[in-house]
C-alpha cells in the first residue's frame, strides 16, 4: 500500500469513526453554509418560492459536483501523461545540455 493510499484510508477511518460516534452534527453548519451558496446564486433577491429555490439549487449543486469530477479527471490524466513521459525519458524532461544543439563535431 502506498503512503498516499494509507493516509487516505486513515483519514476515511477517522471520519467514519467521528460520524459513528457523533453523527453529522460536527459538519452541520458547514454543510448549511455550502448549500446556502447555491440558494443565493439561484435567487439572490429571495423572490422565488422556497420549493423552486431548492429545486434550482439542487441542479446547481449537481452541476458543481460534475465540474469537480471533470477537473479531477483532467488532473489525473495530466499526471498520468507526465509520469508516462518521465518513465520513457520523454519530452517532459529537460536535456542536460539545456536543450541546445551541440556545436561539437
């Protein structure tokens, strides 16, 4: 198990334990603040009925989460490309001569 996956597992274990002992009370205020952001974005002046505001805010939340997933995928793809080039000794590495053609014959 790599160091990163071990740390990730330890963090997940800690979070699950905290939720098991205390419920979701610890994160309640943060979740409300996070969701309020979408309610305000949907209806900054508070003119829509509450049910419509919540319905639209759920769509914005879903769009936000999909955007995060897309960025995560793009970052991982970029990391794989960089790692593959490094293993092959490819373009991501700078030549020792600074990239200039040799003048020696």
